C-alpha cells in the first residue's frame, strides 16, 4: 500500500482480499491441535491462549466491517460489506 492511495481499486477487490483472509484464518484454526490452541503466550503484556487470540482477531475484524457497512449505509451505498466473510454469505 502507498500512503494516500486506496488499498483496493474497487469493492470486488476488497471482498476478494477479505475472503482470502477469512480462508487463511479458518485454515489456521482448523490446522491447530487442541494443545496448540490452548498454548499461552504474551499478548500486549498479558497472558492469552492462541484460541483467545484468534477469537479476538476475528471479532475485531467483524467490528471494523460493521463500521464500514454503517458508513456505506449512511451514504446510501448498497452493500453487503458486513456479511462479507461470514460463512455462507
């Protein structure tokens, strides 16, 4: 990315990137053993399991997708941005 330049040329490009990120997170989550998911490490100065870190990352991404969807809604732009990446959508 370049400062001052859009990260993606259009909605389809951004949705494709979100879909790829979602697939990577799902693949990572499914590839880890129970022991690996429950492993604890230091995250911003506090102890946290890998499973909690993954859940936090997914929830954080959903929060930002919701913000984008709200902004687009307020601008009158039809979108499915929030649902992009939600399984089955």
